[in-house]
C-alpha cells in the first residue's frame, strides 16, 4: 500500500466493475494501492488519514494512486497498464492472454508543455474513454487528453479517473512536477553517433486538429464569459464566449477586445 503527501498525488483510478476490483487487488499492484479516504476531507485530514490508518480496502472500491514518489518503470512512457507483469506498472489481468487485455494496453503520461494528462492506447483491442469533456470514444493506437471523472475501460476492467484539486498545495505540486519533468527528459536515450535525443514516433490524437473543448468558466465580463479550454493535445487556453451585442457600442467593445487580444498574442 502506498503512503504519500498530497502534493505527490498526480491522479487516482477507482474500480467501477468487479473485474476492475479483482485486477487492482492483485499483489503486483500493492505498491500503488491507495488507502481509502474521502476526497471531501481537508488536505490536512487526508494527509493524517493516509499516514495513520490502514483501511480495509476490501470494504470499498480499491483505488490505484499515480504519484511522483512511485515512479513508472519506464520514465519515457509514463504509467503503463496491461497484462504483462514485467513491463506494466499496473496489472489489469492475472493472465497474459484473454480478458481483452493486451500486454501493454494503455498508458497515462503528461503533456509536458501544459501539465495535462494524456491517455495513450497501445492495445490490439482498443481502450474506451467516456468523458464529460470530449465524449465517448474507442481509442486505437491514438491518444486523448483525460479529465477528472473520465471513465477508462480495457476489456471488462473499467476505472474512474480522479484528479484532485492541487490549489491548497499548488507550489509544492508544481515543484514535484518540474522535478519529474526533468527526470523524464534525462531518461530519454541519446543517439551515440549524433548526440541527439532518440525521439519515439508521435501517435495521432483522437480529436480534430484545432478543435477546442470547453471546460469550466473562469470569469465573466460585459461582453462574454471566459472559459478554460483544451485542444486536441491537452494544451490549455482561455476562450471568451461572446454575448450577442445589443448596441453599436457593444459591437465596438467586442472589436476593441479582439484587436487588443491579437496584439497581445503577437508580443
């Protein structure tokens, strides 16, 4: 069972189906198994519970924690899920074949520019993602950004993603992320002849290039509402959804904001 400070937690995956419960409780996964505590508790209460108690994980849905302190086997791939005990951080099946689980079924890694999480399918069976942000899709050798409460399914193993708010300890989390990013970059092999990093082929993204998916609202002005948005690769943007101008003055205000935004983006 893994014990950690809250600023070390990247995300958690909770079992939804009985097959997922059986998988997460495999002995291979014990180092990632998270003490079951409420996300409604304060950060201090959660920290105290995670260190001072040993809950009965059988009594509730087991949860796997992805943390900075328990790093993946291969830092260039992120956390790998599948049926191959030798190469997977989280085992989804106790048998190598059957159950619709590939040896390396999917992996979870970062967008190293924005810090968002990506789900990358590597299977021959496909990975189903059901998201309130991007919709329901079956991934086949492609990736998609993932968000809190997204459902991820491989075979009959269905998991619910939980991404905690880091607001209470944002600086500490950001320091951990920067260190993790540096270790990721250092893990990339170097070609002995060219001295350049060996870059693996980039997989295609599920979403259309240039498409933005709206997340939560982050502000509102006289001309419209500002939303946080994400593109097909997990990069974040601020998008202003304009109200319909009611007067000539409102139209001029919208144009003035657009001109200012255009100048700012070029500076």
